[in-house]
C-alpha cells in the first residue's frame, strides 16, 4: 500500500533544497545522457519532448549543446523549470499518466528517472512510443541496483536497501523491472533497440554522493519504517558517503532506446 506519489509523500518540490538535490543527480548523470543522445544523432531541426524534466538540465543542454529546434519540458510541478527557461524551451505542467496527455509527436521523446516511480510501466512505455514520430527515437533511463542481491556490507548498502524498500512501500518506486526495458521497447513496436548501464563512482564530495546523502535525509521516515535501518543507521550512511573509507557500488543508470520505423514512401 503506497502513501502517495513522488513529490507528495517524499521529495516534495516545496521542501527547501529539493532543486539542489535534483541538480546533484543531474551533475552525476547528464554527461552520460547527453553522450547517448549525441550518439543517436539528436541535433539541429529536432523537436524534443523531455518528460519529468525536473530542473531542466537535459532540456537546456539539448538546446544549447545539441542545437535542437525546440524542447517541450514537461513535469507535474514546473517551479524549477519556470525559473530557468531559455529560448526554444516550452514549459508545460502536465501528468504523463493522465488520459488527456497528448502533446503531439516528436523526433525525440526522453524520460529519465520517471517510470520507475510510476505504476503500469509497460503501458506507459507503449504510450510514450506512440509520441515518437516516424524515424524518431524514444530514450528512457531509470535506476538499476547492481548490489541488490548481495548482503549489505557497508552503511551505504544497508541504507540503500532500506531506501528502495521504503520508497516502494511509500510511493510505489520499483527498479526491479528496469532491466526489461529493451524487451518493452521492442514490444512497443520500436526497432534498433539498445541499452547500456553506467555506474558513477562514489567519491567523497562528488555529486552522486551528495545526491544520495540528500536522498537519504529526505526519505528517512520511509527508510526507518521498513525496520531495516534506524535513524542512527541513516546518519552513519550519510557520514560514510563523505568519508575516505567509502568503498561501495553506486546505483547505476540504465539507458535504453528504440526507433519508430520510418514512414514508407507511398
């Protein structure tokens, strides 16, 4: 039984510092995301849809680095997007799960760290695939937990296990299905499907370490409610992330993509 959605029970956008937490995640993963988008040929002339755009880092980089024509940046709460809009970036407050979400078709449809927090991911993959114009590409990224099957050996490992369970029980977050992305994209009618996993190093003071420390603080109640850690255990994990003793494997980003078949000449 969940207690709400992302941004409600936990990770509320009005909570002080939430934008900075999102930005730490962007600093850790944006370079990986943009490298993949460049490799897929995203560039001038492309119309792009960025779902769950957060603070807009990918949307802005698509415009400023890839030189795309325009980006529709969508989120359920757009306060961070509205603060940092740039020319070519349209900001729209919308819910991708709503029946009336129909923003049109785009050459690139991108969503990162979105579907893992939502139910009925298989239906959502099919729906997002329908928003890709012929010849375009759908790119989806979500977390994978490479250490999930191992006994938690460090304070970070123990906290991560509690966090994933706590978020699942609180807002429905589930990363167990994420490795199925290639199959789901192929099942949605896309072709030239591929996937990759990148795992950033946990180094003291690094963006990813600061991201997880902030995430633990903001999901503390859900973590403690699992019984897998107590407050002292969360505190220990936060200190560990900023310690030279830290020796653990971070969660990775699985990015998967698939192309809508090009229209055939009449």
